[in-house]
C-alpha cells in the first residue's frame, strides 16, 4: 500500500546531449526513447515516451528553459533559441502501414530555399549546439513533443496493443493509446485551456526575428515568372515565411485538396485517468486529441503559434538590443502572462502591447502585408503555377481567422481582461517564494488516496513555482528502510517529487503514479519526526542567506477518531513529536487536512491556524481554499550573524517583484529580540514599489495606513524601538512586510538585471534591496550599546563642565 518511489528531483539530473536533429539523429536517438515500440514481453508503453510524465503546457516548457538557462547563464538569446530549435525540431511525422515513422511533405512543392530560411548560414545550420545539456531522457522527450509539430492521424501498426497503465491499488485500468487518434503533437496548453499553441513556430519566429537581412529577392529566381510578380513586392520576408505565411499557404495547398487540406479545429486534452473515473486532463494534459477522421496537416494551434512567432519575431530584436542579457524564459513568461511586452515596431503601429491576449488586434494591423507575403511564399514553393492567381487560400484564412484568434474561452478572456487596482491589494496575485512540503497519507483506502492526489494536483497547478522562486516537494508517510537511519534515529520519508520548480512537474508526479504493497505507512510519531528532520536539513543549507523561501507543510492525516478514554502510548509520542516540531520550526506553518477539522486541529499551531476537511468538498474546491491560505505565508528575512554583529553592512538581500503582485516577508524575532534601536531599509530600482509594515498581521498591505510608496531609486526606513521589550525570541512577534510592484514603467521594461542569487522572472519586474542596522539577538550587543551611550554621556558632561 505504497506510492511507487518516483524521484524527479526538480529537473536536476544530467544526461548527454542528443545533438543534431537530422533524420539519422531522430531514428537513432529520439525514436527509440520517445516513440518506443511495444515490449516483446508485453510491457505497456508510456505516453510521449516518459516514465515520469510532464504536462504539455507553456508553464512546463518555460520551467525546462529556466533549468537550461541556469547551467548556461551566458549563452545569449539567439544561441538559446538555436539550441531548442536545432535539438528538438522534426516536424510532420506520421506512421506508415508497416509501423515505420515517415515525414509528410505537401505534393508539388519546392522547399530548396525555404528549408534554409530559419538559418541561411550553412555552417551555422548544421553545427552542433554549443551548450551544456541538463536534461533527463524524460525531459528531452517532453521537449520534443512540445516543439516538433505533427498531426498523427492513426495509431502505429503493431502486433501488440499500445497502452499506458495507470494503476490504482485494487483496480487496473488500461488507458489505450490506440483510441487517442488523431492527435496533435508539438502544441502546448495555455492556462490549461484547449486553445493550444504550436510552440515550434513561436521559437522559429523569434530566432529569425533576431537576424539581419531577412529579405530575399524573388526576382532573381529563374523559375518564378516576372509576370507573376507584376504589381507585387519582389522581396519575401523570411519572418513571415517561417510563421503565418507558410501555415496559410500550405493549409490550403491546391495539390492537397481532398487529402491534407484546411485547418484542424481546436481539440481537447486527455491524459491517463486515476483508476476508472478520475480524469486528470485538467491537471496533467498530455495528449491533444482532434476530432475523428481529421486529415489536416495544420491546425488552429498552428495558426496561433505562427501569429505569436510573427509578433515576437518583429519585436525581439528591439527587446534584445535594450537588454543584452534577456532570456527566452523571460520573454515567453511575459508574453503569455498578464504583463505583456511594451515594445516598438513600425508595421505593428509604433509602440504596442505585445501579448497573446491581443494577437487578433496585432495581426489585423499587418493584414495587407501578410496577404502579400503569403502570395510570395506560394510563388516560391510551387513547382507548378497552374493554380495562380489563387484567391481561395486567402479567402479561407479570412473565413477562419476570427474563430482562431478571438478569445472565446472564458478562462482566457477573464485572465486577459482582469485589472488590478492599487487600492485593492487583496486581489493582487501572490508571488512570495515558498518551499512547499506536502505529505500524503498512504494508509487509506483507494478512494481517499485518489482524493489526496487530485487535491495536490489541482493545488500544484495554482502555485507559481519557478527556478528562482517557489519549489514543491511531495513526500509520503512511508519510511525509507535503512539500518543506518534506524540506528541513528533518522527518519527519511519516501519522495514522490523533490524541489519541483514546475507546476506541471509536481501536478503530473502526484497524479501519474502507480501502486504496490511493499512498505506500510510509518507510525504517526515517526512521520512527524521525519518532517521535523527534513525541515532541519533544509534550514541547515540556507544559514548563510539573508533572505530565503518561506517553508510551509501540507499534512494529510485521514485517520478516524479513535475516541480513547485516555491517551495511548502512540498519542503521547505524537504529542511530544509535535512539541519538538513547533519548537524547532516556529516560523513554519502546518496546514493539516483530515476527515474533519476537529480531528486535525492538534497538528496546527493554534485553533486559529488553517485546518481543512479533505473529504467534505470537491477536490478542486479544497485545493483552491488551501492555495488561498498558503499564498499568504511569508518568506523569511534572515541575519545569521545577529549575535556577533558581524558584517551587518554586507547583510544585503536583493529580489524582484512583478507589477501588480504582492510578496509577503517576515523577520522572525530570534534575529532581533535583543535590539534597542533597529532599522530595516527597503530600496527600489528601475521602478516604484509599495512597502507595508505591521507587527500584528502577516498581510500588512491590507492595513493601508502602514504602507509607504518608494519611487524608483529611493529608499524608506522602517524603525522599531525596543521591538521585543518584555518578550523573548519565542513570544515576540515577527516583523511583517509586504512588497507590492507598482504598474510597469518604460524604465523597468529593459533594466531587470539578474543578481548573484536570483533571476528576473520577467523584464518588467522591479528590483528591490533590503538592508538593516541595529539588528541584535545577543544581550551583550545591547549591553555594549548601552555602555557606549553611557560613556558618551559622561564624556559630554565632563567636557561641558570644563567649558562652562
């Protein structure tokens, strides 16, 4: 009765690079890993070639990009794009009747010139990407299936059934991949919706947009008649060619009429369910299903990706010029987030707000140019000109564009239209960096196990995990067997996922797991001891930091009420373990979930702490309530040298906050409880911030009288005198601060520079710095301060008496 041990370890494993994306490379490296044939012994296949599945979402891709950037900090945007395009692009695959993988190509086309459009320089086009490769095989398969676009119409012909098994403890359910065709690969979900985007075209558009001399003169190509160019431009822009013009032209390629023509409409996401009935497609989307008998080679998702690639391609050079260290993750997170990117492009109409939210408006402004460029693309790739002039292709595009680009999905529409007012900070998104540790109760029935999985899956998708921010670890209540650990009193709990910085990673890990019956749940006191020791080990690794992620624990315990007349020995041991946990980690809140709130109150710090029934409501409702509460937990400002008064001037903490977002920070009293006069200083740079301070509430932004505006380049001191008078380190209240990013300015768009410890998440984030004076946790420091004041007073009295 155990969750199978899966250590995903936060995308931290290293494996060799795949190198070139040629046909030979695909056949030798990608196909065996990511398109495995059925095992002769009947072992079921796995979705997208991943034993530890990752979701097909833009958030997952950005998380993997951030991992790449962490080990290649100086690679540069163009080389970064080159790595992903060259290593993971192999479009238009399909299965032939023998079960082999072949590539589809439109009839009667000449791609001699177009095949070089993404990178005209041959020596660059065929070179191996020069970068450190940090990805596991599962992550490589995930990247391939997110970047390489294909509409695969039918299952692979084999003698054995392709299936993926997601087993529950007492119920075996085969998720048959043969029933999931036609499927579209190379697309990612945006905000978890069915409005998917072809990711490869986004990347190619950005890559070409960074290049100079994008125009190619068609009048010098002998096969193109000058008559066909009369009244038209002579130069094709490679950016249009690799994005929208290609999709528009080839989706209605006249030789393909009746075969692979038109655009596949939006499909829907599926994934292996938990057991028979618990759908996880909205938690861990893995396969994008299209309607039955779909035969098109391009789709609505292709059009959206091409449009985004065109928009970003037109502004990316300007972005890069204004910020030489800009990263791919920053641009994508900003474009597919609420902020958007303010940048200039003459064709788009000057300074524009570039965002997936307004792609319809931006594409409309360049429609005449797009029409002309599409015509030139058709001329360039045609082997025969018997279909020219062709008005059908453009007319079909016009008939479809509103259904493709308009935001008809309620989730996306609400997301894009939501406005945040500075006078209503309670509505702001929370982006406090947290380490979230969840512990599953595996002693329960299959029904309650699935409920825990779904709650954590929905919760993980809400949390803003990132490489330089929040992380999530999911443990079970099972003890890892070890003679050495038992002898030393160490309790190590089994890990499902450790330090995940991708919501998709955590959500998929907890829902796409299988079961066996090897190890029982540990006794309850051992579980509490294991949590205590786990938190202590993490704390020991961060003692030299001046600011660290806050830690929170989500603890599932669904035991029934024993109703004993007197405490049992186990209950006594549990109570002692809880006392030790609270004493050692006073700043770590525990959020218990059980059969009822009364049964889990003992795990909370006091009756006012959040407790929740895990069975009375739907899983997504419980997850939302849990998220709403945890998002208010603060991160921690530290001063490890408070007792020795060393290096206080160097005790600097630097971080970033997004526009219209709030972060909660606290300094525990153990760092300042001996202070007499102390000062915490906040300084902003490249944009304004609002800082709120209050001792009574961890949400000081809600007490508006306690807030101070800090313009760009200025600072504000928050002074406390005798902050812990008559209290000790345990009873004295922490200092609570909230930092709010005021709306983005032109200045902040291009000046977000990484620090030594953390990275800008988007280019519009505002940098802030925290310093302090007079922070003391040693009585000797305070006494010495008072003695110094006394001696100074005696000296002044002596001096004045002599003078007068």
